[in-house]
């Protein structure tokens, strides 16, 4: 989106990988479902299926992983000044991103 703060959410397996290049994974459009109300993709390198269902202002994610005890979700807010806080006891992730695009059109 051009006008809202951006974040990247990426499930990774086997080991923690934080940089964009390290967590990149190959995928095929043959292993992808894309509808206005649902998106699913299998990422072969990570052996993860990611599903996303949008809401009016958010989205619900589901990650299917081979070994839950060796799987992680990386939340990257990109820029300095951005903030992410994980509250495991409340099962929440909260924060903000300072990255946005100013569209004066």
C-alpha cells in the first residue's frame, strides 16, 4: 500500500534468518491460490504454506510448518524509528512503521 506504514511478515523454518535475502524463498504460481478474499502459497525452500484472509483494515494469517518447535515468524518494520513489540502472554504483536509513501495525487 502506498499510504499506510509497511511491514514484512515472513515465516521461516530451521533457523532464524532476519535479512530479506536470507529469508527469501522460491515459490511457484502452480502452488498458489489468489482470490480477492483469500491467498495461499507454498514456499518450497522454507517448506511453509502461508494463507492470508483480508478484513477491512487487517488480515488473518495462518502458517503451516513441518516442525513448530523449529519455526519462527519474522516481523520486519524496515526503517529506523519503527517499532515492534511481541506480547506472548497476550498472543499479540503491536507496533508501528515509519515507512510510508506520500501520494500527493
